[in-house]
C-alpha cells in the first residue's frame, strides 16, 4: 500500500502534464490557472491566520512569518530551506 501511495501522485502528475501540454496554448487555460492560483493563495492566507489564532500571536511568530515571507517573495532562498530554518527557530525558541 505504501508503494501505491508513493506512485499515485507521480503518475497523476505525468497524466496532468501530458494533458496540459495539449491545451496550454489556449487563453482559457491561462485564465483558469490564474484563477486556481488566486484560490490557492487565498486559502494559504486563511490557513496562516488560523494557525496564528490557534497558537497565539507573539513576537517570535510574527518575526518568523515576516522573515519567511520576505525571503520567499525575493526567491533568493529555497522554500525548503525557509521551512527548515523556521522549524528550527520555532523549536529552539
């Protein structure tokens, strides 16, 4: 079961990518993807807000979130590195 759980997302990505290459040139596809990006961004804001409310808003949390956001927007540091450092700072402090 674990192997199936590991293989299914990869196969799904390959199927979606194959279909996407066929329809990528249409403007409706770009409009749809722009809408999906907006929905994902708004859900991310809602999830972050709920995490802040459930854990309590303090100076360290705001500092971690602010610095992480600035680094992610600048794209100078990998998102994985930002997550790892944020976890370490959260655990230490």
